[in-house]
């Protein structure tokens, strides 16, 4: 089943259950101080859950662009290293706003997975919330009783608050959840670990695919829970993970969602995918990050030096450094992937096709400007590391001769210099450090950063974006997100 058919089958299924299919909301959140980017399918519906916005359709389904690179849900460090966490991913979701509850949600989830997608029943596990005494939350035995109609009891596991009580952020709607995991291990792998319960990251081939949240509470600013005015269902299924399961792959990156980009990168740099772990990771990171970068730009956030814009710039620089160091790509390259993505998402997220040349231009320009300082920064970093008195275990990682010293940290002042003169976001320096088993003195870095901010408080230069609006190209109507109708203009920017 190709990925387009997987997505369509989901939406068709819930349409047949009287759900209104709505388009994805933009990734970028402009007016919520608790959230920078949409991190889950429910986030755009937050006000409906809270009872602030009216319910237009009691049942809704969609595929929502999500980004998990900041705040409560941040998966950036796993990306490319593991095979199923992305920065930007699609979350397939169905909702009940005060309409159906656990019984239907569970019944339909099971029907879709096993009747429509025909996933093998003996490869599925589910979890339910075990309760939490401190917060006075009872175990979700209702969900367990419903699941027992479909799946044997030994495949229903209790999970703790971390995994089975879903919260959007530090504040906002939340509730107990029931997750569905799929066991994609080979028979051999299963035999080796037989008898062991495997969910929630115990094995890379046992993967969480779908979360069914029963929204009943609101987490308030003071940390307490209050009951929402009504009970709702909020579900989220990882589209790329589902494609992996349905296409019989062991990695999301082996599906048709990522392979066109990975094969393009491999052919352009002359290194086959699958040859070596390091180059594979670099290709995966690039294929992943360009999606996050492209869709945040189309959805209204340009890379910049502050806030959400800096998150995007950091992701872009991270990708450029992987390409530069491991694939020997020394010229702007990522922008070439935008056209592939635009084709792939035609008819799904058309905004990329519509803004393709603009996105290419921004990405290329950003790559070019970072490539001007990257080589110098890497050299400085290497020189600095050679000057450190390192522990033997670190020396073996960088192939240096052993010198019985004891320093294992990159100094904060030095990390700040890399940030200030070479444009290295701190997490990039941390990544370079981690690759050779070192850490960065973050206290020192933050101190240097604060000092600089104080110095330049009067001159606001570092607190402003560096793309300025120079005009409007054309206007397109964003085909309304039902509750949040918005107009998107295609704007022309110039870098200053
Ligand atoms: P995990 O435990 O794997 O990190 P999660 O519990 O954080 O996932 P949820 O918040 O429950 O994820 O989101 C619902 C679904 O979205 C998950 O079941 C999973 O299929 C998918 N998902 C979550 N995070 C990612 C990600 N970073 N990349 C791809 N899919 C994801
Ligand atoms: Mg997670
Ligand atoms: Mg989880
Ligand atoms: Mg989950």
C-alpha cells in the first residue's frame, strides 16, 4: 500500500463514520504563548476542548502537520539516529467533541487497523492508564474492559503517567490515553526475547503507532487539574510509522515517504544508502529536516535569530553540518529537495507546490550563508579539542594519542565564540561534542550569552529577524481550516 493510499484509507474510513474531514492547520502557531508549533493533531482544536470555541462539527478527522523540536515534546535528538522519530511528521487523527467516547474510539481504531489495513492481530499490543494516586486519578479500567472485547488480556498493559496520560504542554487539555503498539520484530528477534513485555521503546522494532486520548481535564497554570466541560476523544496516529508497518519495512525511512529523497541524496553525493551508519544517518537527517524547514516556511515562519525563527535556523544548520561533514556536500544542496517534496505533497499539502520557488530561495540563501562560516567553525572546534587534556576514552574516539589529563568538557566561552562568530547554534556544538564523547559547559555558555545580550541591549540587532518584507507576490486563499479560517499571502522577503 503506497503512502497516498494509506492516508486516503484513514480519511475515507472516518468519513464513513460521519466525520468531517478538515485540512491540516498551519504548523506555526502565532497567538499562543504556550506553544510555538503545532505538536499534535489536537493542538488546533485546543479552544474547542476548553469550551472556548463553539463545536461546528462534533466529529472531525484529518492529517495534521506536526513539529516536535521544542517545548514539552522535543524529539530532535532522536531524529535520524532512531528510525521512527521525526521533526516534522503527519499525525492522522479523529476527534469527538463531546460526542462519542471510549467505546466507539476503541472499536473503530481496532476495525481500521485489523479490517481495513489488515495488520496482524497477534502483533498488536495496547496500553491503558494505570492511574496516579498523587493526582487522584483512577486507573482506566473502562478502557481495559472495552479492549478485552478485541484483544486478549495479556496484550493489554498498564502504563504510567509519562506514557499514558497525555498533555499538550505544561498547560492545556489533557487526559488518560490508550496506546496501540506494533511488534515488527522478526521471528528470530521474538524468540530471543520471548515472554518479555515490549512497549515504549524497549526494542526499536516494537513501535507505538496510535494514541487514543480521552480528554477530560485541563491542566491549569498553577499545575492543578480541572474537569473540562465535556468528555472528548482525541486520537493521533503516526502516519510514517503506519506506512512502515503496512509496507513491511523496519524503518520509516525505508518507506515511500522518505526513499525518493534519500535516493536522490545518495545519487547526488555518490554514496549509496545502506553503506555505512554515519552516512546513512546524515541522509536521514537531511531528508527529515528539509520537511520541517519547508513546511514551516510555507506556513509563515522564516528562519531568523529569535524565537520560532531560530528553531528553524538551528534545524537547517544541523542538516547542513551533517551534509558537509559526512557527505562532503560543500555547496548549498538541501534546497534541491524542495521540488521532490512539493510533488510528493501535491494534493495533500498544496502550499508547498504553491510556494516552491520562494522556499527554495530561502533555504538556498540560508545554506549559503551558513556554509560561509561552517568550515572555519569546524576547524576551530577541532583545534580546540586537540588542545584539551582529554580522558583516554575520549582520545580513542578522536584517534589522538593518550595524554593522561582530565578535561572532558568544551568550555562555555569557547562554545559562545562559535555561536557568535561562526553561527553555531549551541545544540550544534553540543552535537559535535557528543560525537566525541564530550559535553559542553552550558552554564558558561549561558553566562557569556547573557553578558552579550546586556552589552547589546541598546542595539536591538540580535533581537530582530533578518529577513525583511519587500512586497507581496500574489494572494491565495488558504482553503479554510473550518474553525480557524485564515488567509495566506505569498510574501516576498529579502535577507538583510
Ligand atoms: P513516542 O513514545 O514514540 O515518542 P509519543 O507517545 O510521544 O510517541 P504521542 O504524543 O502519543 O507520541 O503522539 C501520537 C502518535 O504520533 C504516536 O503514537 C506516534 O505514532 C506519532 N509520533 C509521535 N512522535 C513522533 C515523531 N517524533 N515522529 C513521528 N511520529 C511520531
Ligand atoms: Mg514522544
Ligand atoms: Mg509514547
Ligand atoms: Mg504516545
